C-alpha cells in the first residue's frame, strides 16, 4: 500500500511549471527541491510528449485522476460497466431460464436476447483555474494549485452525470443518466412525506434494487436523517460522502441538484474513460472570464499582465444508461 497521497505527483508537476518562467527553469526548480519524484518531474517538465514518453505523461494524468476519481459519483458507483472509447458492445435484454424437468423428458430451452449498444466517443471535461504567481510559489503551492482544479473537475462530472435537466449536446457532452428517465414530484416536507416519496420513487424505477443507489446532496441527506432520527435504516456519514437509506446505499455530492434525489442502478451504467487526464500550464494566455465563452462578449483577462498562471485539467470521459428506467428521479425535494 502506497503512503504517497494521491495527486502529489500531479500537484508538484503543476507547481514546477507554474512557479517558473520556462521548462528549463522548471527542471532546475525541481532539481533544487528534496522531492522523491525529482527524476520523473525533471523529465516531465522538460517537454516530453505522449510520443516520446507516453508512460511518463500517463503517470501524471493517472495520478491526477487518483485524486479526482474517488470524489466523483462515477468513481464511487459500484457495479458500473467499464468499456473502451469507440468500442461496440452488447447488453443482455432477456436471459436464459431454468426449468423443472421430469425424468426422461426433454429439457426446455429459452434463447437469450441481446441488443447492440452505441459506442461511446471520447468527450472531455475541462476545468481552468487561475492563480497568482505568488500563490504558485508558496510552500504549500502544490496542494493549493491542485485543489481548485480537482474540485472543478469533480463538480462538473457529478452535475453532468446526475442532473435530470442536463441534456446531451452533440459532439460536446453526454446526457445525464437521469435525463429523459422517469420522475416523480415530492409530496411534502415531513417524515411521512419522506417515506411516501421514496416509495413513489422506487415504484417508477425499473432497475435492480440490489445494485441500486440513491444520490443526493449532503444537505438533503442530513435533513432526512433529522426527520427520521429513530430509524435504524437511515445512517448518513457526511465526511465519507456515503450513507444508508431504508437499506440501500447513498452517495452524497454537492453537485447533485438540491431539489433532486436520484435512484440509479450502477450495473446499468456504462462508462468509458475517467482513468487519466491531461494537465497544462500557461503564462501567456488570455482568459475569457465566462462560463459561456462562445457567446456574448465576456471580459478578457491577460494572464501575463496580471502576473498570474492558468492551469487546465482535461479529463476524457463518457457514459450512457443501458436500460430505460434504470435511473429515476424524485424532484421538487424541499426537506
């Protein structure tokens, strides 16, 4: 078991580039510090590419994802089906059935039924963080420069994965697994309403309850626990981001809409990617300070002029729901 915290290599890589003016200076900066990863980082900041040293570039991206992935819903969701990008796959719709057979009688046979799924093209979640040069050079800069970038990646992946209003955008992003799936409106705000609403949510959900999981914000989960203080089947651990609700596991994320509780069959989710990332650093960029940079006339900020550093993390990921009804949402939650 490694005692090195996840993300340390990626954080030091970003700091080395953010705290210096060029790659030659970055290599000298790394060499001056008592880091265990000096040789790896010196090669990385020296300008290697996926063509010259794919294992090295990959190790830094994988280290970044080792920090990000366990914080995401897709990283914590059990039973999820992983596939490569752009690879055709099939899903079993109806399986073989066993029969009781009398002595000397023929054994009945039922054919299994399969359906071909669409392959998952590569999609990218990009997060940009701008920090001052002084902050990048600070003693704890490696943790600081990585923290906001990782948090932005987690928040975008989680909200895009479970928000029922998040529709697919052609050639840009997949639909949330709850988008276009069954929904039911919450009925009230007291303990009786919680029980009635969860019962109604289960009624419209057609996935496997054995591999199902509730997803909600920590605030909603805590309010449910306060409404049902004596129910032994309700346990919430805010710090761990998990819990138990009526015997079923709960995953917590602040990126889930605050008025939504989702019920998702992990075995009915197909995932590609989310295992590595590309990290970039720039001192010369001009940043469009907007979350819709392709529309309007957002303010432009020169990273060079403000003595700042721009950091970017690109995560390749895509997903799809394998069966209709294997995800359902309770909306209008006001507990």
